[in-house]
């Protein structure tokens, strides 16, 4: 599992970084800014979800598509696992059922 994470991190660093000589920390911070707050070629997550009510975030169409809330839940689940592994912490057991990562919620914080 750790090997896969390091390979993915290496690919991310190699393919997304504009700077050749940077630290892993600066690259990760740049990626965080580019996906959370900086508006570049897409609306950042912080802006896209700002002001959503729980009802709006949990809305789904008539297909099997996931709601915004479910997608955010899924991203949080995997980001927390990757961060824990990156920090050298134990990663909680996972059943392998990816559908469990798409949770609904009642409040937005």
C-alpha cells in the first residue's frame, strides 16, 4: 500500500510541478492551493461548495450519479487515508467496498 502511495505521489510531483527544484512540502502546498482556493482553469472546491445547504449537497438526479455531498465525502475519505499513510500513521481497515465512501450528511461545515 505504501509503495502505491509513493508511486502515485511521485507521478503527481513529476507531472504537475512547474518547478524543477522544489521540496515535497512546497509541491503539496501548491497543489492544495490549486485545488482548494486558487481559481485557475476551473472553479476551486472552496468556491464551488460555498453556501450549499445540506439539501442541495445531497440532491441527486434520477440516475445512479452521486450527489455533491457524496463526492465530497468520497474525496475526504481517500484524502484522509493518503495523508495518514504519507505521515507514517496507521491507516484504518477498509472493507474494500468503495460505495461505503459516498456518505450522505445532515450539516455542512
